[in-house]
């Protein structure tokens, strides 16, 4: 039998591995609570639940045993819970020896002391940045008055503590005409993910949900034009709706897998295990591979150049 490649998802002779059996990369949204009010948010604060550290460790161990190689901690805003986040980071790297530990944050609560204490176990820090115009950030719901300055500060800390610095941008009606080339060139993220704003049923699709992002929707052509404007940036990774919608394996605050087809979440992996929980949802592994879901995700190749960033 030929070996598996591409994160155990595809045989070397081209045949696909069984669907949904290898959760190689998991996004753990361990809390929905956030300190921002981004209009397009598709994981809104409908609960304030967070698992105990003990239960979370049990779940992460189950995922590791099922084949997980990369964990991404997201929210909500993960840095609202620094004690929990720090414990999870250290457990995943020191005890589970995962290949990659990443965090997605809005950046507002990132502190150098946290990176000093846990940075040796963090491979990637991804900061959400939708605009370098503070008025636009305020319209989106992410503005703080110092969003851009904070971004440069975090980028410098990542260089200092040997963490791969990544940017995430949601392209929408408010920012799709912006030219970000100057700042992207200055910040030099190793990866810049640009997402086409996504509507998710029950999360941000109507006035009956906490957020309604329909007014921010852009066409495929508008998204393509934005990506073309920034096409010279080698770090650019475009994610149109067709690739994004069902290609992420998302674990919610109850350690349940979410289904973006509108079905109910799975039962908790703490209750039924990873294999049975995965059977209850649809995860598009082909789209996961097509969008480059497997990449250089550990910091063995991360530059330690500590030059200062200016803007």
C-alpha cells in the first residue's frame, strides 16, 4: 500500500484517503466572547461557555490520537483568556508535541509578557487586519484608535520571540478598494490570508442573528480585483467563498465539530470520540488541500531577524 502524503489525506498514487477520518488541522474556537463587534463575524457570542482546562486537554489528546498535527486557537478573542490559552499552548507543544500551534487574534489584547512566557511554543501568530485606515476599521467594528500601531508592535514582538507573523484580512464592501501594498511590504508577514466575506446561516445572515453581514457582501469579481491589486505580494493567499465555506474543521466551545451546511453540530468529542463526531459533519478535504491547508506551518524556518519595523 502506498504511503500517505499531504498530511495523511492523499495516497502517493493519487487516491483519496477516507473522508473525514484524519483531522490534521483543527480550529478550536474555545470561546465565543470577544471585545470587538465586527459586523461580518461568523462565530458570534451566543454563549459564554468555556471548557475546563482539564476537559480541554482531554479533547486535545483525543484529537492528537486521531491524527491532528496542527491546532489553531481562535474565538471570539482568545487573549481574553490568557491563563487558559497559555495552558493549552504549552500542553499542545510540550505534552502532545504537535507540529504547529497557531493563534488568531484581533491583536488588541496581545501582551509582550505573554509572548515572552509562551512564545517558544507558538509557531504562528495571526492578527486580523482589515484596513490600515482607522475610520474603516471603526466602520467594520474592529477599530480601537491604535489598530495600525499595535499591529507593527506585534510584528516586532514576533521577530523578537521567533514566531511566524501572519495577517488575516476579510475583504468586504468597506475595504475592497483599498491598496494595502505599502503596509504589507513593510510588515512582511510570512502568510497573508485574504478571505472573501462569508455569510454563515444562523451566525451573521439576518437581523435575527447577533450580526448581519449581508450589506458587506462583495461579488467574486470585486474579490478577484482586490487580489489582483495585491498580486505582487508573495505572501498573499486568497480564499474565495467556494474554498472557505466548508474547508475548515471547526471545534466549538463545547468541543463539538460545526457543520457549515446548516446541520446541527456533532456531539462533543469528549462524549462520543473524534471518529463518530466527524461522521456527523461535512468537512471538504478537497477544498482544504486546494486552498493550501498544508504549508510550512512550524517555525523551524522562521527568521530571527530583529530589524525594527516602521510605518
